[in-house]
C-alpha cells in the first residue's frame, strides 16, 4: 500500500515543482496570474503534500506494526486537504476556501499525532524519543498558523506580529518536524542504539532548534539579546552535527555497502548539503551577514531550497529508493541527476545573484532566463522518478 501512497506524494511534489517553474517563468515573460497566490500554493503543496505526507507514509510503514484502516483513511483525507489548497490558493490566496482546507490539514495532523503516539510500538528508545520530538515540534509549529488571524485583525499583514507568526511556523516545520522526521527514519534504518552520545545529541538538537528561532525574530524585532540567543543556538547546532556524525559514521559505512550506487551517492550528497546548511547558519553569527541575508531575498530563497530540496527531499528520495529496492536503471539515474543538477545550478545562480546585489553590481545578465532554464531540470527529474515508481507499483499490483 505504501508504494501507492509514495506515488501520490511524488505527484504532489511534481505539481509543486511545476508551480515553482511557472513562478520563475513569470519573470521571463508576462503571465496572467497572481504571483503571491501561486507562491502560497507552491509552498503549501511542497511542504504539506510532499514532505508531510512522505513522513506520514514512512512513519506508518516503519513504526506502526498494526496497520489499522484509520491510517489509510486519514492519508486520503489529508490528501484531499492538499488538493483543496492546490486548487484554491492560486485563485484566491488566503480566503474562505483555502483557509478551510488549510484548517482541515491541521486537524488531520493533530489526529495523526494522536494515533501515532497511541499505536507506536518499539523497543528502541532512540526511535521513541525522536518520533515524539518531531511530532511535538509539528504541533508547536501550528501555533504560528493560529496567530495569523489575530495578527491580521489587530496589526495587519505588514506587522512584526504577522511576520513572526509565519517564521515561527516555518522554523519549527523545517527544523523541527521535517528535519527530525528524516533523522528518525535514518536512525531507524541504521539501528542507532541509545547511548550517552545520543543523549547529548538529542538534547542539543532540541535546544538548538528552539534557540535558532531567535534569528528570524530578530529580523522584525531587532535586539542584541536575540543575536546572542541565536549565536548560542548555532554553536549548539554545530556540536549536534559533530555528534550526529559520531553516531552514524560506523553504521552508515556498513549500510552504504549494501546499497546501489544511486542510494549511496544520494546519501553522501545529502550529508554534503547538511554540512553546507550548518556552515551558512554559522555565518549568521556575524550580524552584518545576518542582515544581508534578510535584506536580499535571494539568499533566503537559496537557503530554504538548500534545506527543502538538498537535505529533506534528498533524504526522502534515498529512503524511497532504498525501501523499494529500485534498480539504478538508466532512466531513473538520469532523473536523479537531472533533479540534482537543477538544484545545484539554481542554487549557484541564486547565490551568485545575491552576492552581486550585496556588492552593488545589480542584476546578472539574463539572470531570470537562466534561472528558469535551470529550473526545468527539477520537474523533469521528479517526473522521471515518479514514472519509475509508477511502473514499480503497476508491476507489483498485476
């Protein structure tokens, strides 16, 4: 069953990628749609239709031994909420219909936390701690969503309250729920055991996730104390990364030996992106750099995509290929390399443009055209992976 659900998640990701491609095409040629509305659709489908539902699928697949019918039903209700947002956001932005489907998704996520918490049966203390931490961060993140209505009603969409509510949601979704979610699955596959090193890793992971929220808050409510809090969080995050490698190093080597080259290289690429992400966050210790990142949207978009596409999606693809035991066919390999190539090229051009803005050099010649052309590789890669999964599902169902 999880193969069909994985296929649905990939379709969501493909649609989100096509929306992102259309957003970038809008800078090349005039198109008749509301850019902000489509941005909302793109982000919601990518986060909630791809990452959320993939974590849902693999949490149930790996961690719930008794697959009760409620999990299948809840998946499809959640997917209905995603489709509702997919259709409504591009036409009306945040309005009655899209808000209704967003609310439905949040309510589904609350019930998902309840049933996972209730049915989780594992002898692994590591798995239990990480699952519960990821789910708690998911619950906490939704507080930001519930604050949006009061923020608009009292102070408006340009207020610091409104912007911080959005950053609160995004921070704990990406760095709490999503990141700890993929780490949970990785540690489960590697069979990481509870130890003193894991204990330090876990508490530092939680602490650094909470403390680094100070940076986006500081963008809207500047204060020296927030700079220091973020600095402490980043330092703890670097220590967490060192402990992460200490925990997985030996078992990852043995795990990779059993995988095909596609899974092996993909996981190594993800590790590279994870290190790069931490280096960029380390650079935020310098207030001037942190301010430049906030003032130049290119850096922000580049960092979000590094986290979303390089780290989180990279892990999810590796889990899919490993779990389904997909052969590294030429078609699949081309698809993976197209996705990674599109990711690397767009990250490079975005970072270069951000640097040029910082240096006061203006817009790179043909920047938007190059960004659009490089971005075409992303949906091509996702489509190739989706087609491969579709064939795999069809062969098994025959």
